[in-house]
C-alpha cells in the first residue's frame, strides 16, 4: 500500500513539475517576446508540451490506478490549463476553425499547428529522462519500451468516435463560452473529461491530433494512414462540423432563451 501511494505521489510530482516548468516558460515568453505572432507560436508549443508531458504520466496513472483516477487528474488539469493557457489551445483543429471562419490565414494556421507538433514531440525526451530515473516501480522499463496503440475498434469506427465526440465537445465549449457561466470552466472540463473517459476503451479518447500524434504515432497496432484517419481526419472533421451544428436554429434558439432568462 505504501509503495502504491509513493508511486502515485511521484507521478503527481512529475505532472506538477511539468506544469510549473511550462508556467515559467510562459512568463518568460510573455515578457521577452514582443511580436504577437511569434509569441503565439512559442505559447502554442509550450502549451502542447505541457499537455503531452502531463498526459504521458496520465497513461501511467491509468495503467496502475484505473480510468477513474485518470479522470480525476484530467479534470483538475483541464481546469488548470483553462486558467493558464490564455489564447493558446494546444489543438490543431481550433486553428482550422479560425481559417474556415476567416479569422486566420492558412499560413498562420499551418505555422501554429507546426509549433504545436514541435512542442508535443519534443517533450517526450524530457519524459524519457524522468522515467529513466525509475524512482518507482511504475516507471520501470517505460522510458524505452515499445508503445502500443489505444485504438481497439476498426479504423472507421475509431474515426467516427473521434469525430462525433470532438463535434459534441466543440459545440458545448462554444455554447459555454457564449453564455459566460461562472462555472463555465468547470462544466467545460467535466464534459471534456467525461467524453474522454467514454471513448477511452475504444479510440483512447484523444480528440486532439497533436496530442494523439505526440503520444501514439508510430506505436504498434496502427499504420501511419490509420493514425491519420482516426486522429487527424476524424477529429478535424468533427471540429469543422461543429461550426455548422452550432449555427443550427434549435441551438441558437436555446442560447437566446437562456440569455433572456439571465438578463
């Protein structure tokens, strides 16, 4: 029992360490980099690195303490990220949404997605260093072992799951942002975490192409094309579809009625 608690404490410490490093990197970037777009590139890279670094450790937590503990950690972390990332999203399809809506150029979106991938892929070396210390048994042989895919259903089903869940989450997230609830961040985190847990045993519940690629690209069980179809095409299609779904009359009427009641 004591060894189990120590192992969980070490995993928690690693996540906190990663978050603190990212926090101070953001402070330095905001202070020293004056160009808004260059600053955005660095902040996206940092946010994605923080996201992926924490989620690598969440994999350890899920394997050893179950999906429920994983969900608790993810819920708390999602609230933390919402409060600290600012305009950074660490998610490629948010930039694609901006392109579709005319808020961002294709060039800017591409560069921001590139920065996210660099941040997400680079952080694995940092995680490897921590795991290689093997302070606790749950990290033993993890630094250099072959990873396996989280996709447990056929590729088309996996892409459908990522697509539908991403669409639902983006619609709800936009709605919560528009009605500006005091507990909007908590609700957003709860819904996002619930969707991840619901899809955990099927596609892994990533709903973020940069996260999925950083954690699972090249793992045993899926080819390059299968990975792209499930985690890039599926999630991005759901994100773009959410723009149309959100504008549907029944959703807009509901939002208008809610805002009228709160005025």
